């Protein structure tokens, strides 16, 4: 297979997930495998795990496979269900800017961050940091390095920002959404 495109390598636009999904989708069609879209995204994720070496989640593959034009998705990675939010950018412009900052998950940094989150989740006796709040994290602050605490804090706050963003979209408040 030969692929081409003009998305800058390492730009963080989830092009690897789109490529993985395209390949599995094409093979599914070509060989009449009868795979569901959900099965296909898990195959794409396994390719990332096994061949790229990144212990990624399912978000990029899900968004690539199930994306809806003019909608944002609030994805629950535990149940693999998403709530679509229609976004009307009629009076706004969405800009994508190439900052030339390279984004690479294939180095160990992503896997290390994920490992930290899993470790702190175990300390808190929860399945994942989505089940924690900042007060919970404070309980183990003295048992982890400051760097690991900051990583977990970012994840907890990012989950809160996702909830705030979904509320803004539900209310059609794009200015609030832009402030998140």
C-alpha cells in the first residue's frame, strides 16, 4: 500500500488513527469480513499498540470512524459510547494552525504518562482518574512525585473541561466553549 497526504507528520491531527481505520475499513469491504465499526476501531487500536508501540486509548480511532459532520462528540471511553453535539459555527471561524511542533506518541513519554495515571488510580482504589476529583488526588499527594501529581491533576482537570465544554455545546454557547 502507498499513502500520500499533506497533513504534516507528527502534527497531532490523529492521522495515524485515520490511516489505521481506512486500512481496516477497506479490508473489511474488500473481503466481506462483516466487522462492525466498533470492532474495526479496536483492531486499529491494537495496530497502534502492537506495531507502533503506543498504549493509546480509543479516542482518535473512535472520532475518525464515528465522526459526524458539524458535530463534536463527548466520548465515554469506558462504555465506548458518545453523545454528539451539533455545533453551528455560522458566525465564527474555526482555525487549525500548523505550529510546526512535532507530536509523537511513539516515544515512551505517552506510555509513561498513562502508566502514572494507572498507578495513581490504583492508589485511589478507582478504575481510572475519571472517577476522581482534585480532593481525591490531594489524599495521595504526599505519596507521589510532584511531576506525577501534576500529570494526574491535568487529567482530572481535563475531564472537568470536557464536561464544561459539553455543557457549553448543549447550550449553544460557543464563546464559553472557546474559553475552555
